[in-house]
């Protein structure tokens, strides 16, 4: 769980900090540097929270049932509904516009390793919680060819 200080920043300071962060991220010139930057900046729980939020947006855009999203990402229906409502209100408009159109089967998308990985993850759902070799099929499906 992320912790946020109860002491509120002045709006001017908050905007300046956000602008500076955006500028630094936009100047990173390759995915490797961006990953290193974000890995150094975010805690494990923050990365999980952001990744799950993004995955919900992707899955809703591609028409996945909320129950499938709940089981795959281990989220409550309340969380999924809140994100869905924000999508309906246009709060994630820019993010949604960055997700390739069509289905995840689209050839252009399949050629991109990131979207191919996401597709594999979504198609396989999640492995059983326990048992020998529970991740074997996932690793086999996602290993580079």
C-alpha cells in the first residue's frame, strides 16, 4: 500500500514537481533507460498498482469481461468499475488513444514484443495459485523465439 503524506503541497509546488518529472521522463531516449528510471523511482507496490491499472484499461478496451479481469488481475469489482467509469468519463482518453486499435490479434500489434507479451498474459489468464509447474506454460509461451 502506498503512503501519502497528510501534509498537502502547495499547488504551485506540486505543478512544478510534476512538470519536472514529465520533462525528465520525456528526455529518456530508449525503453531501457525509461525502465531503469521508473524502477528506481517507484516501489514494488507502486509499480504493481500502476501496471494493474494500465492492464485494466487495456482489457476493458479490448472487451474483456469484468469477471475475467477480476480473476486475471486479482482485483475487486469495485476497482474495475471505478476505472471503467473513469474511462467512460474520458479521464483516460489519452492513454486509450495510445493503445493499438483493433484486436490484440492484429499483425502490427503482434510484431511489437510488449503487446505480444500482454496478449499472451491475457489469453492465458493466470496460472493456478499452487502446484508444481504452474508457471511453466506461461514462461514457455512468452520466451523469445
